[in-house]
């Protein structure tokens, strides 16, 4: 993993203006707005492309745990403050730091975060107005309800195409929602899925025209805010019992992800995608991830010959 | 539960012309028509709004058990004789009686009914031409095949909005059919779902234009009636093994429902909805349940302030 | 089973030009084309109607096992060389031979084949340009990704209508993909499902206009061929862990199928469908299987009266 880290910093470092691994403690911004006694809005921002950094995970985990202690909160809406992106993938320069993130009792913090979202005594609603990719998309799948902008939402899992295993819980959740074959297509191909096909497959609860999304979500939140908290919590818990992946299952997936960090196929692809980020530009590449994932792998193929 | 019963009778009693709990033994009408040696039609009626009363459960259970003993029966079609409604929710004045309904060996009779429908040696078909709500909708989910009138069918689960847990088996079945997030939306919001979205989500097998529904169902029943009974029974049993919730799972849900009868949130809402029935009128309220469920909870919210 | 075999040969024998059971060793043609180091195309042909014969199962199993040993293979595309059909149902004259097919350690070879497809270290893609029925449709469900021609693909399970149990694994897979009620409709009615409804139900991954299907599948295969094999294999394995039926479950289904070979309802239907093949013609009957399945059972019904 040491070598990988060096490689990752070497090739992705410059793209994100990181001079040295040891000195970096990248931070994202997560704000919590109190809409009413019962409703909170959690907004995420990490310009320019809303990558999840280790601090995102620990901050978000603390926010979920804090809100869980507030007996008045019934609904929490998650959205993004960065145009074009909902929660995006993990920061590619931070894998060693992600791998090191543990709770006090040694559980991977990411797994703990997903567990805490599942067990939180309020309804979580994702309002998706941009791309959500990789670990960000797996986080999205953990929210109770997911409403996507017809025009702006795009879903994509680049891990397999980069040579990684997507171990953030998505492989446990998605086949339960959309069936094994469609889930395999999503994860194996790394193609872009726009909101229309995401809704058709069942990756999101509903899509709405972008102009109507906010009012739809707010109306829904306001409605639920008047309902009995015990009733809301119990319906969530009971549906989780039937249909949510267990923490044990998600821990096994996360272990596969950690293992995949040392796959040779990843190390082969890191310099190629690193160079591609430099050449194409971060935003253009991210906004066409499905396409460039294919282009990068074509280069891998040619290199082998 | 005693207090609740008093409250429920106090506020719903007048609406349904019930003078006192002890004196009431409300009855519905369930007829069994022999269409042919192999086909039966079970028609339910309890005007004006087709609520399920305790007698509905015991009668329906006896009918299912009787038909199960008839080796010639291959298909049983369930429909309603009351315009505007398929099986509607439980009679709100009868919760204490529902809770007391047990089989000879102490099993909740509702759970036994659903088990008997699942294990009945014939194919059950629901022909849905109106609203099905609450426990009625959960009963509907227990039928093998569900065909809904595009124009007339509406699906709604008011329990959470009233401050109850919907423990009739629907929380076990629906997430298996439509995924956890969409099932949560259905149960948590208590909104109306018309046939189009119900079909899109996968809550029903198919929708048909109302003018074609009867002939579609009859044609299907006639086809199956010519098939080998052992083959029909075995395919039903084997698919249940893979995809039907176990009785143990449904017993646990029912226990949650019984527990929910003493939730303070329910007792807070009973007088408000009781008054609302009186003011709006039963049929208008029932036909706009999703809307009035929200209105009632707005009043709960205002009352708290 | 001896009597059944005699009956089957008696009535289906002439249709398929088989003079005597002992002398027949019907063969299909399965070719493996090396498209590139990473991609293979497996083409199946058994004119005129592409039935699966015992040799198909053993040959296909050997091919899967051989390709699984080739570390360069990442994608295998399955298609048909016979117009109008993808993999069709089992050869109706060969049931005794199918039942006798075992692996060295006594496992039913069909179950072993499906297990080997599930565990093969490459992505399997079905390119479906015709009818797939019965065991052929169950084989189709075992492939990782399934792309169907909008105009030409038709899915049908005749077993229940013939008086058999479809024990090839389909009853384990399909309810996981499309829900219990829709799976029951497919298996119990034996109706034809065109590509549009198959996609709507989720029986196939996607449908494509026939003119675009080949290029879609080839593009997908070429993309996956450039990805890391370990990553592709792991994502397939992990999704199977969550969502594929176990071999134990499929063995139990296969045992039900073997049992069903001695059901009286089958023996009643064999002469009727045998005569119908002779009268209607094999291809016309096969291309309208859903319809003629109903017609044959009407005759069964009339015979009883």
C-alpha cells in the first residue's frame, strides 16, 4: 500500500495541488441547517468536484450521530452546494488515509457511517442534482429515499474500471433493488446512468423535473415532519430488517475493497488515469467519467501489446 | 388498550353508527360463486367503504380453508361488490376485537389467514377496481396475482400517518417486490398511489384498462383452470419458498402492530381524525385519504404549538 | 419413468424423426469463436427449433470449464445460429436421458452447468434474437447480462402447462429479479412474453432494436475486455454472493423437476401435445407456444368431460 500511495500522490497529487501526502489534510464543508424543529438540511461541498475526503466521512458520521440524539428531528435532507455534483467518489490521493479510518472499537469508519445512517431515528432523503459516483453513489444508496433531478443526476461506479472493488456497501444494496444482472451492468461497465434509466432500473425512488425537485422534497419532508416519530422510526427499522444488508455483510465488502488496493490492475491504471486527469482536465474528465474510463482502459490495453 | 378502545369508539363510533363497543358485532358480506368446477369468485362487500371487520377475517379464513379442501378448485378470483373500494382498511372502531382474534392454538387469526392464502392449493387472483388501503392493501399483497384497473385502483397505507405500525405482512412483502426505498415511501408517506405508479413500482402484477380487466382476469382463470392442479400448486409453493415472507416473520410484524396500538402518537391522532370524519364525511375522506392524512397531521402539529 | 419415456417417444418421436430411443444420440452444434484474446463467442445451433439435447448440456459444460481455465478470457457472448430461436426448451423425447446425466460425483449435470456459469471467471453475455423457452429460458437467466432484440426475443415457460415442474433454476432466479407475483404469472400461465414486457418486468437487462443489438453487445464486450480481470471476477462473485441462488437451492428445484416427470398430469398431456405437433407442425407450434399450450389444455379439459 505504501507504493500505491506514492504512485497515487505522484500522479493525482499535482492535479489536486497536493505537494506532499504527509502535509495534506484535505477538508470538505458540511453544513447543517435547521429548517424547523423536525427538519434538517445537510449540505455537502468540496469544490471543484465534490470528492469525499477522509474528513467528510468522520464529519458526516459525527453529524449523523449528533442528529440521532436530537429527539425532535424526524427528517434530514441531504444535498450538495457544488453545481454538477452530489456526493462524488473518494479522493483518489487519500486511499491510505481512508483505509486507516477506524472507530474507537476498530470498525472501519465508513462501515460505521453507513450503519449509523441505516439506524438513524429519522428519515433520510437524498436530493440529487448532479453526478454521484463511486463511494458517493454507494453513500447515496444508504439514504432512505432518493429523489433525482431528471436533467442533472448521473450515477456511475468507476471502481471496477479503475481496477478496484467497490466495497462501500453498494454491491450489497443495489442487487436487492434492481436485480443481479442490472447491478452487475452498473458496477462492471462503469458507464454513466442518467436519471431516466436510473429510475427505470430502480436505482432511485423517483425522478423529478429539476425545477420541481426542491418543492417535491420540501413538501415530503414537511408532511413527514407532522407524523409521529415512533411510527416513522419503526417503519424504517422494520423495512431495514427485511431488506437492508447487515453490517457483517458490509464489513466483508469493505474488506474486499481494502484487499483490492493492492491489486496489480489498479497500480497499472493509476499512472494512466493520473496522466489523463492532467491532459483532459479534472472537470471535463469527471463529467464524462463513463467515457474516459473506457479511454483509459484502451490505453492500458495498448500498453500491454 | 382499554383507554384506546374508549377513545376510538368515542370518536369513530358515531361515524359508523356504533352506540357501544360491547353491543357491536359488525358484519361484512363475503359470497363465494362457483363459476365452474375449477374456478370460484369470492366477492367482498361492506358498504359504504368496504372496511375489514373482525368477522371479515374469520369468514375469509373459513372460506380459504374450505376451498383448500376442495380438490377440484384451481383458481379463486377476489373482487369487490362495493363501488370505489377493493378490500379497505381495518374498521377503526374494532381494534380491540381484532387484537383478540386468535386461532384455536393461539395464533393471531390475521396471520393465520395470510398463511392460509399463501399455502392454499389454488392460484389466487385479485381483481382490483377501487381503493385498497391499510390492512386491505396488505391482504391484497398476499394474493398470488394482482390485476388493477388503470382508472379505478388506488393503493394507500394510512397506518404510519395515523400513528400505527402496519403489521399485516405488507412490510414483509412490499420491499421484496419493489425495493426498500420505494416500500418506505409507500408506508411512511401514506400518500395515494394510483394504478400507473403502482404498476411502475411493481406493487401490482399488471394494470388493465377498466373495460378490459374482467375479461383479462376471466381469460387467465379459464386458462389456468385447464392446467394440471399438481403443477399449479407446486409452482406456487416453490416460488413461495424463495420469495414469500415466512409466518415467523409475519408474526413478528403483527406483534409490532399490537404494540403500536398503545403508542401515544396514535391516541393523539384518534380524536383529530375522528372529528375529521365527522366534518368531511366518511366517503369524501376515504376517497382522498392521502390528502386528509396530511391535513389531520397538520392539525396535530398545530395543537402541539 | 419407463412408461413416460415410451409415451414421449411414441408421440414426439416421429416429429423429430427419431425411430427408437436406444438408437438416438441427438447432437447440437456449439461453436466457440475466438474474437480476441479476451473475448469468445459461443454459438448454439440445433435446427430447426434449437432444442437443448443431453449432448448440449455436456458440451456446454465442457466449454464453460475449458474457458474457465483460460486466464486471458474476460467476456463470453452467447448467441444462436438458428433464426427465430435462442436456447429453446429441452428435447421432449430425451427426458430419461436428461435425468440420467450426472457429473462424476453424481450431481445432476444441468445443476453443475448452471453452477459453472455462475462461478466462471468471466462475464457471460446473452444476445437474444429469438424465442427462448423452458430450460433454455432458465439457462438464459443464468447468464450474467441479458440483452434482447426488441423485435425478435420472446420468453416462455411451457412446463407448468405441460404438467411439469420447471426445475432448471428459473424458479430460484426469476422471483429474485421480478418479484413473486410476476414470476408466478410467467411460470404458471406459460404465456408468451415479448421483449418489451420482459424488459418492463426485469427479465432481461435491456432490450435493443434488433439492428443495434450486435454492435451494443460487441461494444460492451470490447469495453469489459480492457478492464482488469481480477476486478471483473470479484464484482461478479460478490454480486452472486448477495443475489444468486445457491447450488443447494437449485438442486432442490431439480429434484422437483425429476419428481414431476412421473406426474399423471404430464402423461395425460403428452399424447395431446404429441398429436398437436403432428397436426400443426413443429415450427408453427413453437412460434406460438403460449397460444397452443392453451389449446392443448382445452383438449385435456374436453377429454375429461
